[in-house]
C-alpha cells in the first residue's frame, strides 16, 4: 500500500468513526428527550396529587360548612364598603357596630320563629280577635273625625326613613357609617337568612350564629389593620440613646464646638 492509498484509508476510517459517533450522539439525544418527557409527565402528575391532598376537607359541622360558603359571598362586599370610609375611624367604627347589630337583629327573629308554637294555635286566636273585635273596630273608625291641619297630616303621612331605625339602640352619632352599613346590609341580608334557614339542627344553628358574628368582627379587625397601614419601625438601644441625647440640652451643648475650635474651623 502506497502513501496515497494509506491516506485515503485513514480518511475513510475517520469518516466512519465520525458517522458512528454522530449516530450515537443522536440516539443519546433522542433518548434524553424521551426520558425528559417522562420525567415532566411524572412531575405534573405528582403536583396534581399534592394539590388534591392539600385541598381543604369539609368541616364535621354542616353549620360551619354553610357558614364558610356564606362568608365567601358577604365578606368581599363588606370589605369593599368598609374600606371606602377613609375620612376618620369613627365612620368605620359606626359601620361595623351597625353591621354586627343588624346580623343579630336579623337572625334573632328567625331563631324565635323556629322555636314558636304550631301555626294553628296562632290562627285560631287571630280568628277569635277578628270575629269579636273586627266589626266594632270598623264602626268606630267610621265615626272618627280627623282634626289635624293639612301640614300635620302631611307630616304624619311621610314615610319614616328606614335608616333611622336601622341599628336602633346603638349610641352612635356617625350617620355616614350608619348609612353605609344600611346599604351594605341590604346586599347581604337575604344571603344570611337563606343560609341560616338551610339548617334545622339546633347545634348547627348555634354554631352558624356564633361563628358568623365572631368572623364578621374578626374580618373587620383585619380590614382596619390593612387600612391603617401602620407598621412599627424597628429600633435598637444605640438609636434610642442617641435620640434621647438629642433632646437633652446638656448633651446638645457638649456637642457644640468651643470658641477656640470654632475659630480653627473645627
């Protein structure tokens, strides 16, 4: 074999080696892609399983479950309206007091109705009153002579502002907070009553009632904290000491340069 043939053979061998290496590299790359896709698939499946595991499970109490659904509906409404009152804290204090009292006033009659006697007894009493008194009362009304002036009649005929009776009994003079609470409660009142009336078990009703009031008050505390935005600045002993020295006239004099130091520019 001459030198030329040997050179060609070497080149051919190099090409074959390069081809085999490239083929092997391609196979490895394809294998890496397959493995990576399998790993990604397993990671996604694992993440889904972990997410399912941390999902909150229902409470043991039906009353708490119903309350949780209710809070998701009413708390955003109360938060939006509460955080609109930024003039002073008294408005928000009036708002929360009226909302809490309105919840109590709304659910108390519902509780009373659930414990009332059968409807038949009340109907019988109402029928007796209508029979014995109804005709006589109508006759007396026909004999009544109204001696009021036109102005007095107009004043008596004017409908009472429902906001004046909203939260009656509260010692509060802030009408802005009261008016905002009145409008807010109209948005959530039916949802509160509907949720409570789903429950017939006495224990569920008591849990719902107690935890609703507690959560409304706690959320108002949270909203007030978020609205104030006041964060206490960290400090340390060195700063406190230096700050105290600033307010001490004697310490301030010690920090002043003497006349000689002032003359020297010190």
